């Protein structure tokens, strides 16, 4: 019984394969384009196997490690010619690991006048690691190496736009067909207003090569990234500052023997209000001013709002903003039909109000300027009315009243008029009495001298 148990335990021990010892980069086993069976990773001092393969530039390298995961988890890694930098890895928790179609690049020190085939071949390193030993006896695996000389990639008509500084300037809202080549990113730039949302998407066939995209600002800060494994990548962003923005398109992985991949780039922009829309949005610029008629409007501000007012030359424009200054500050500006400044209301209290008599007929513009706000959106009411600048004159100033009184007075006066006499005698005014009083002494003196 003890002998049988010992035999069974010996049968389950980890096997040392023919490539040992290859557990360091310095002892890596040289491989070629074929499949290698009955390789082992053991749990004691043989948890890693290293291999090396030497290949010319423009070669597609595919590596497959086949095993049963229930016997132990194995991971697969590819290292650069230094043997220290991991450039690709496959670390799933399923049976088998794979590195498909990794493109061997042109050596950096190869003279630009030489063809890829004339550059010296480079040695890359493969690491196979026993990440977890389920049964404490290691695990066996097979390793398949496949190499293919890649077909050339043809550049599109937007080259050279392969760096951040050489970005091709795009117009917003357009769709173009392009080609991305290995180690040759495509860069594009576009201008955006504040709160002008950009949606950039690339569509392609993933089985012909995996493409990723990144959106950056003018200082090369990453704003949005799309790195899926589908047939499209999409990024969306709402800038808080107007300026230049850039999009990087890169070929993350070759999948077939044709170098590069074709793709369609589409950009769509629209002005949005990130703090919530009111009935007038989008109206963040004079060109997008919302046309309004006389009335009261309940609105939200988290940016500047523009309104278009159709006015005749004989009308006065009356505008009021009603809001709580404790929640934020709004100013009001009026422009003429040519966009020239006319008037402003910019106090530091609740509400703003202005009136302006129009000198010409046309479309005037009112801008509600958000100076500050406490919450994301500042609520306000816009009151707009028009009034006549001058009163309408009468057609004939000499016209009599439109109608005669309809009845006689209902009662007699309660007292006699002060300016009429009674009984045929005319009353004398105060002025006349004063005059006679002054002349009487003179007349008397003259009469006495005459008769003495």
C-alpha cells in the first residue's frame, strides 16, 4: 500500500522539460516559427520560462500558450529587446493566453535611407509564468509561434499629421475617410466655443486593427479617452473655455497581415447648457440669439444669454431682469442691429432695468451677462415691453369738442357772482378805489386855489 501511494505521488510530480533551465532572460531559449509541446511550469523553483525570438522589422508576431486553467493559471508576456520592458501581456483567467499580431517596429537606430528589410533584425523575449498553482504540481502547456511579413500601409491625404504639433485643422461637423498606419498616429485640431460640446467618433473594422482615440486641450492635457474592443470609438466633451482642442487617433494593435486600418472620422458640435436648459437655449452667442416678443420669461443662466428684439424706430425698448443678487449677479447690455453697444444696466443689487428709444427699425440684441452665481444655474425673469416714443398728435387742433353737454346743471349757484352788480349798479374794483383815494387831496387843493 505504501509503495502504491508513493508511486501515485511520484506520477503527479512536476516534470522538467527539455528547455530547462530557462528561468531568466540570460538563459532564454531560442525559438522559431513552430509549435512546442509538453512544456512545464513547476511550483518550486521553475515558475517562469523565458524564450527569445529574433525577427526583422515589419514582422507580425503571434504567440499562443495553450493549457487547462483548472490545473493552474498561466500568464503570457512579451518584452522588448532590452528584456526589461513589458510591451504586451495576456493575463486572463481562462484556458489559454494569446498575443495576436504584434508588429515588430523598425529599429530606431536604422538609417532612414535603408529599407525595413535592410535593418538589423531584433531579438524579443517571451515570458510564460505560473501565476497560480491549483494542484500544487505545476501545469503543462504548449507554445505556438507564428510570424508573417506584414503588407505595406498606404498613407492618406492628410499626412504628415503624425504629431501633436502637426495636427491637421478640421472644420466642425464633418466626416472624412482616413487610414492609420503602425507607429504613425494621426492628429487633428479644431476650435471650440465655451460650452460647445464636441462628439468625435471613429468607425472601423476591429478585426483589421484596433484603433483608440484621445481628446486633449491646447496644453496636451488628456480630456477624454476611448479604448474599447469594438468597431468604433467615441469621445465627448463640453469645454468651459473657448480655444483649440486636439484629437489623437492611434493604431493600438495590428490584427491581420495588412498593416494599418481604414477608418472614418466624424465630428459633431453643438452649443449646450451644462446646468440645464430653458426654453430659449441654445442662445449663448449673438448668432444664436433667441427671438422673443413682448412678455415675461422665466429663465436659467449658467452662461451668457442672447435675445433678438424686433423694434420700430418710433418705439422705446423696456427691459427688466428680476433675480436675487444673493444667488448671483446678472448684467444687462443692449446692442443695435449692427451689434454696436447702446446701453447697459450693471448694478450690484437685485434686478437690472434699462430703457432705450430706438432710432432705427430693425433687430436689436439684448445680452444677459452672468457675472457670478452661487448654484449651478441662476434663475431669473426677463420682462420685455415696447412703448411709443412720442404721443400721436390730433388731426385738427381747432376741432370743437366731440359732443355738447347732455343736460343742464342740476342746481342754481349758491351765491351771487363777485364780478356783477345788483340792481343795475356796477361794482368798483379795489384798484379803482385805491386810485381815487390817492387823487382826491390833489383835486381838493386845486379847487380851493381857484376860488380864493
